[in-house]
C-alpha cells in the first residue's frame, strides 16, 4: 500500500517536474553518469597516474641516462674547466645505477604508494556511487513529500476556511480558528523546507551527472531493493577486511617501513656505471700543455662510493623510522574508526527501523481516523472541518513516514559502503 501510494504521489508531483522531463531517469543511468563525470574520480585517477610516474622515475635510475652537450669556449694559457667540465667541441656522458641498496628499497616504496592510490580510486568510486544513490533516493522522497504536503496544505486551508465560516455563524470559537491557522502555517513551513531541499538536491544531482536540473525526474521502481541486514552479522570484521581506506592505510605502512629501510641503507656502498666522451679542439691549447694530445677522448668505469661518518643521513633515517611508526598508528586508528562506524550504523538500523514502523503506524491510524471521520460526517456526527483536519493529519503523518523511510535507507546505504557491498548493489554483476 505504501509503495503504491509513494508511486502515485511521485507521478502526480509538482507540475514543474512533470513538464521538465518526458521520461524518468533510471537509477542505473544516474550512477553511470556520475562515475563518468565525477571530478572526485578524476582527481583520484590523476593522483594514481602521478604515483605511477614517481615509481617509473625511481625505476629508471637503473637505465642509462645520456647527456650530449658542448663546452665551446676560448682558452688563454692553461685550459681551465668551465663549471667543472673541460672546454670541448662536443661531449657525451652516461650514468646508471648498478648497485644501490637504498634505491632498491625506495623503488619498492614507490610501488606500494602506487598501489595505495589504486585503493584510493576504489574508495572514491564508492563515495561517488553513495552520493548518487543518496541524492536519487532523497529526491524521490522529497518529490513525494512535496506532493503530500501540498495536499495537506490544501486540506489545512479548507479546514481553516470552514472554521472561519463557522465562527462567523457563531458555531465555532476563535480558538479553533487560531488552531487551524497554526496547522496551516506549520504545513506551509514544512512545505517550504521540502521544496527548498528538493531544489538543492536536484541541483546537486544535476552537477553530479551533467544534466540540466529541469530534465531530472526520478523513477522509484528503478532502484534495486536494499538487502536485509541482520544485527547478528559480524559486519565490523567484514568492513575492516573490505574497506579501501583500511587497505590504503596498510599499504602506506608498508611503504613507510620500506622507505625507512632505504634511508638506513643509504649508508651502504653504492656502485654506478659511468662513461664520458669529449672531442677537444687545439684552439683550447691542449697540445701545448699536455704531452700527448688527442682530439677524441673516452673514459668509462665504475663509480664506487663508501659513505662514512654521515651523521646527517643517520638522522634522516631516524626521521623515516618515526614516519613509519606514525603510519602504523594511523592505520590502527583507521581500522578502529571503520569498525566503530560500522557497529554504530548497524545498531542504528534497529532504532531507525523502529522509528519507521512507528511513523507508518501513525499514518495508518490517521488513515483509519479519516475513514471514521467520513462516517461521522455521513451520519451528522462530525463537521466538514473535522473531516478536513483528519485529511490534513493523514497527509502530515505520511510525510513523516517518508522522512523516516529515507533516514533508514540512508543508514543502510552508508553501511553497504563500509562493508564494500555498495557497488555490487548499485551495479549488479551480469
């Protein structure tokens, strides 16, 4: 009954909605457009690409790096160097890392950072799906609420008019008229709030999917039903195991620990392969100051370094150890936060479900009282004002029921995201 009434109120909602879009927008299409156009997803993808290039930068130290240049210059007397290089017509150098324990660890850390950004993309993807789902569901709820409150407003206005007429005839009191005016004012306030919220949500959804707000009309039947969540399930463990945020924090811990190990290994010996070629010209006086002058010159070999007494690097390595400790503590806090948020949402479902049931029963009671009022009017035991007040109460209670239904759905969707099941719900695998 509630589903049928919700569909009816949605179909006859504000004329602006009906005229602005010829067909309702399916939920799956909204999610698809949100994922395609999301700026949050775009930023996460760029960060992932940036992390990949950082990994490639570190990896390429093992690949020879070539430089070709020239040191053309005039020499008077002994040929001096120009910024550390002898004057030459053309020169060529190359260098690559052959043995570098710290670089090897830094390469592992960069790869872990890259993997962590892929988890961030996954987390941002679920955030976009949640945003689209909540906006869609809220717009559906607000559309029905606006229509219901509009009907309640009409009923309240009719009841107020009847009370004023009865007061002029001396049948009703001024107090009853004031109560009717208060009811009407309350409904106007709630209607204004619902219309304002609907406009804001519609505009937000418009920005999210890239369609004009005037063309957005929701279809309540296109949303898949939410799964039943038991209070006995161990959702905390599932959330911690599936959460991209927790996995990303754990990857950051591994990266920080590997990076700290690399800083310590920066005190180990390193070996690079280096080559150099230079074409030297006679006008730089090489033949006058060197016993055997040759125009073509080449050197190649190993550049071996043994760091000793490097207190600066030792302090830097200790800072990296501290960073690793902070990362471990942060990962622990993240796991605890996800676990607590999951349990809090899981337990809130019981309260929100009870509140939804209370609102539904109040609506059903108001509906029964409306039917009783109609019977009393037919038998002369009640006035038309009483009937309008009963009608107003039905619409008011139904609007409250829609609010409670949405709050329950909001909590369930947030819980699905924490447990890693939101995408399978929103985009069922084929």
